[in-house]
């Protein structure tokens, strides 16, 4: 009953937000035409835009799970989710209008995005606070029975008991653990484990059962699941193993046999396709916009020593595929041959070579590296599908040969121009920590994370924090 009600509320919330978004666009176009400056907008085109808004916003709200009734989430996390959703949706709206009708005027699109962000975030905050207030007064709560032992995750139990506006009422804890009894018996009833769960559920009002024992017992959990499912009570399991499983796992079937499948990359096919589309479109627009900068840099490199403008280096991409990575040349022409003499001066741990005051770097090259402008030609690699804008940096083959086995997982995602390492200190970070940052990116990847890293990279370029 409760689960069905929350699903209904989630659908209703999503539909309301889609309606608000369409109303935002109507209001912005009306205000611009009547009060700011005349903008000619065809009525037929406007109808197409409304259809695009309905389709895009509904899909992205579902993708970011922003219709769900929230119980445990900070305002900053909610703001970040909405910011990413509105930015990506507005970009898709612009692209959709470009192909299906006349392009949405930039003024209208920017005003719409700003108003949409304020309205949707304000709506969710209002609903969130209303529900938090109701739960704090005892409304819309769930009676929970926790099954634990002395090795359980006690911080979770503390929060379930003492944070009232989560809407969970811990009806009892079933445990024979001495520490559990000593700590919680004054706040909630503690039941002995010899009680039968099905009898407790039948005789009392229990909405959910949460199993969070440190020692995981398969047979016990199986019996508890059956006892709950027979009468429609929600059963949840916490285990340290699940914190790993949940990152990259999904349920698949061979005939009628279920398998828990682990993948080293995200299984969100739709989001990956959106990433590919955004990579190509943004790279195309960026190359056009910065073409004067590319020309100026090329002339400066050529004038300094008369050598080639671009440096092509063999790199390793997705799942071990090789490709020629493009960069503006920042070193003397025979830099690779001179590296042998400098190996003992390497300042980076692991198989990579990094040297802060590398004598092979030219004067123009030093400025390009400081501002990360030497990476700009890699947008052509993105257009060719060899790289993404955001992703682990592509290594050279000699580095990959020296990788430990767990480090090779960074090749499971298409390499990028920038990633967490680029905005977190670069050469100041040890090699192994760099690899762990790449694993963190792969394990937590989302379109929102890509957006945040892209914006952080722009900040690094402007402030000159690159090395």
C-alpha cells in the first residue's frame, strides 16, 4: 500500500514538474515578446517546442529520479541534481529545436533555464519541507523492525531512531547483542531473536523489516524474506558487500536462473548515449567558437622554432584500443629521444613521467601547459569518437604494460580530455591516488558528475592552476 502510494505520488510530482516547465516557457516567450524586445516566434514552431519540453523534461526527471518522494537528502544535493538536469535538458532542447524547427532564441532559452531552475527547485523544496514537517509530527511514517547484532552498522540505527523527519518509527529492534541492548533499550523495545518474525508481523503494525547484521546468514535472510513477502511487508538488507555490489551490478537471467552480473562500467545505456551525443555536439560547437584561438596558437608555435604545430602520440583508449592523441606541441621536436636522459629526474611515482621544470618544454609550450590550452586539439579526437570530453586520461602503451591488474579497469570507459585528476592537483597527486580517482569516476559516473568536472576544468584553465 505504502509503496504504491509513493509511486503514485512520484508520477504525480513528475507530471506537475513537466507542466511547470512548459508553463515556464510560455511565460518567458510572452514576457520577452511584450516587455523586452520583439522576437518573432512561429506558432507552429512554438507547439513543437512544447512537445520537446514535455518529452525531454519527463525523460530527464525520470533519469535523475527527481519525482521520487524524498526522505533522506540534503538541500545541496537536491540543488546539484536540479542544476545538472536543467542544464542538460536545456541543451537537448536547443539541439532538438535546431533539427526539428527554427532554433530557440538564446535569450529565451537562457531566461527559461533560469526560471525553470528556480521554479522546479522551489517546488521540490516546498514539497520536501511539507512532508518533513508532517513526518516530524508523526504523519506519513513507517513502522520499522530492525534486525541487528553487535557488529551491525550502529550509525545507521542511530539515525533511524533519532531523526524524526525521515519518517521512520523504529517500532523495535530484534537482537541478542549485549551492546545493542545496553545502547537502545531505553529508547526502543529490544526483542529476543527467539521470537518468530511472522508472528510479530501478524500481531503488530510493521511496514518494513530492515536486516543489518554484520554477520550475513543466507538461510536466515531467505526465511525472513519469505516471512515478509507472504504478507506484503517491505524487507530491506544492509551488508558491506552490497555497497560494492550496488555500484556496477544488475540482475540477468539465463533461462529461469537469476544471476547477479557485475560490470566495470555503468549499465545506464540511455545516459551513455546522451553523453556521446553531448560530446559530439559540444565539441563541434567548441571547435567552431575557438577556431581563432587555435589559429593563433598554431602561428605562435610555428614562429618559435619552425617545427610542427601538432604532436601526435599513440595512446590507449576504450578497452585497449589504440589511437593517435592530438595535442599542441609544447616540447622541442626531439623530446621523446631526450626523455631517456631525464628518467632519473622523474617527479611522479608509478609508470608515468612527470617533471615540473622539464627542459624540453618551449616558452610557448610552458604557457599552453599552464592554461591547459595544449589539450584543445583533442576535441577533434572527441569528434572522431576516440575520446570523450570527460573521462580518465588516455595512457601511453608503455604505461599500460606496467599497470597493476586493478588499474587496467580505467580502460573500461572511453578516455577524456579532463577528469577528477585534472581538477584535483595533477602532479601533486601520487600515481596510485590518481588511479583511485579514475576508479571513483568510473564507479560514480553520471551526467551530473560530467557537468561538474567540465565546469571545474574551466575554472582551472582561467586561474592557471594547471601544470
